C-alpha cells in the first residue's frame, strides 16, 4: 500500500482542523475514547456541536483561542492508501510553520472560505506550495452551507484562483471541490445538497491521485548517514554505509564514485533489516557495501559517475526566514544539507518576494521572520547538491544559528 503525504493550508478560521477531524471521523479512523474526549471537551467549552477541530488542535493555547499554532501531524489509512496529514496554521506570523509542514508533502489542500473568496493568505500558501514543488493542489471551497450551496459563488472562487495560479510555474494539477467540513458535504461522502457538482469527494481524490512519478529515479544519490562497523566475530570484516537513497537506482555491480574524495568502486551488496536487495531506489533506507576499501564517512555522498551532482561553495537559493531575530548583513550561519554540515556566510540578498503581487522587491539587506526571498551563500567547504527543481532531497537545506543552535531558515537551491 502506498503512502500519500498532504498538508492543509488556508487563512484563519477557514476550517482546516475541522476538515481533518471530519476526514478522520467519517473514515472511521478515530478510537471511541478519542471521540468521547472530544465530546467532553466540546461540552465544557459550550460548543453547540461536537468540535472536530479538537482532534488536531492539541495545545492548550490552540484550544483556548480556537486557532492552530503549531504543525500537527495525523496518521490514518483506508483500504486503498495510507496517509500522513500536516495540519498547518493560517496566521501570517506562522508562515514558517506552513513551510515546515509542506516541505515533505505530495499534495496541498488549500482551503478557501466560500464567504470571503480568494484572499492574501490563499495566495501566500499557494505560492509556498509552488516554491516547495508541490505539484498537486486541491482547492477546497469550504463553508458552502453558509452560502446556501451556491454554484455561482463556487464558480467565481474557482475562476479567481485559477487566474492567480496561472502565474505560478510548478503546480500542474489543480482540483477544486466544494465542501462543508462541519456537515461533511463532499469530504468523505458525496453531497446531496450540491447535485450540480459532478466531481468526486475529497477522500476519493486523495485515494486515487497519482504521485508516484515525483521521485527522481534518474540521478543516483546516496548521502551517507552512518558507517556500520560491527565489533563482532560474526561480522568481523563488515563495513557498510547506511543512509536513505535520495535519487536514482543502485544495484550490486554498479560502478560508483564517493564524493567529495572522487574515489571509485563497485557495489558489493545492498542490505536491509529484511535481507539483501537486488536494487535500491528513493526513498528506501539501506546499507551499501563496496568491493574496495574506501575512506567514506558521514556527510559524503555515493553517486554514479555518469550523472554526477554539482559540487561548489557558492550557492544561490530561495529561503524562508524562521527566526524572530532578523538576518543581518553578511550573517555567519551553519548550513546543513543532506547529512553534511558546514559554516556559511550570506554574501548577498538578491530580493524579497511580495507574495500578493509575486513581484521582486530589491535593495533589501536582510530578512525578518517569515520573509521569503533569494540569497547567495558562500560555504566553508564544497556542497554536493542538485537544484531543488531536480531533486528535493539534495537541493534543500536548513540554516542554523551557531550561537543558539536555532534553525533560522529553510532553503531551496536554485
């Protein structure tokens, strides 16, 4: 059974947490004691109905204010597919949380309040989904019950969204669905209140959308996470390199190169906890042994010589700034990419992006929290990388404040 990771995004009170609660409830993915706890919490709060948003909003501050603050991950499955949901906040000041939750997603559900239409946060979250190369977007027009299930209102919102999305370069699949998360219309079951809508329900779409072609199976990339060298009589001469395949396909007998050293060898075996494999591909976690004794350690990358990655110390990237402390001119940071870590300095801030207009704002020295823009970096040692457009795993990185060890930015190499 395959796995679909998806994220929800939208403005405050668009119903993201309620939608996920409805998905879990109607798909019979909630235990009785969980439901009883939500019912009891709803009674104590004085809610008229059972507040399904409480299934995902677990922080005390979230429950008090009725908003989502942190990213909440939920897991459920149907007979067709397994799912991991990232419920992300809607407030502008939590843009960084939306970037975090969406960074591993295959699909994004952008919620739009049927009464408000396409607003600034709709555009902001769509731009972030586009930036993170999420190719499948569901535009869930929520609260249709509050506009009398009007097809005219729905069509206007879909038209406005598609006009904005036409200026984005990555989203290839936009699926609009009119829903009412509170009443369950078109969430798991088709709505009888909207006979004019001929499309599928949200859950049916999530079960059947095809996302299998998004991993890069061409460029062979294997960042080494750990060197396994057991001190035992049974495995006396074993020396394996463990990690997760970030791209391409590896097979025993393949000629490979270890970077940054450049030494070559051939693959002897590919091991897993279940036994040896005939081939390994993204995103499998495996241990590779080689026929030659090569000095390889954590942070190195095993690749095939026919399509090597780029290796360099000057990077140009789009970043989202996470920290409350602004990024100063020529800031010195730590860059962590795949399993490699090194010092880096910000050489230049190229521009910020005005998310409402998608215009580039130039002449700015630094970044404030939640700003998104383009920078150039100079690293202390070479970075083994691909462009983010080609490989999300080897083209992404985080920046860390060396003084506080705080993650201050997420970046995508362009």
